[in-house]
C-alpha cells in the first residue's frame, strides 16, 4: 500500500473537505508605551518578622495520615499495584515551629 493510497483512504473517511482558506490579517495596534513597573502593597503591616518556614524541615515520626487504599492496574492486566497515598505529614522547621503539609486526594 503506497502513501498516496493511504492518504486517499483517510481522505474518504473525513466528512467534508478540509478548508484551505486564509486567516484574516491581524488588525494593526499601537505599541504599548514604555513605562516603569509598579507594585502595590495589598496587606497592611510593618515589615519583617514573619511568615516563613526555616530550613531544614524534619519529619515528625508517626505523624502521617493516609488516603484510602488504591489499586493501579497495568494496561495489559499483568501487574497490579496496591498503594496508600499520603494525606498529610507533619514536620518541624529549623526554628522549631510545626509545619503540616496536606496532599490533595487524587481520586
């Protein structure tokens, strides 16, 4: 079977003909004038002292929770994998603060 034959067979399967029209020309737009970037504060407060996680994170033993057990099958059905995905884990950061990481349920 030649490439032309395959192309003809595929063309027969298509409903209607493919269009070979042109797109409209884009409208002309003026350039954006040069300017200086600006940022605006969205919260009140004085600076400093807050809200970060310090390295290193150390996982706290026995503080994991899990989602329901899941089963994953290979496409040919030969392999089956049973696993329990992590739902959350608790860590202690470098400053001794508790950090909880919550993982989304993929189901």
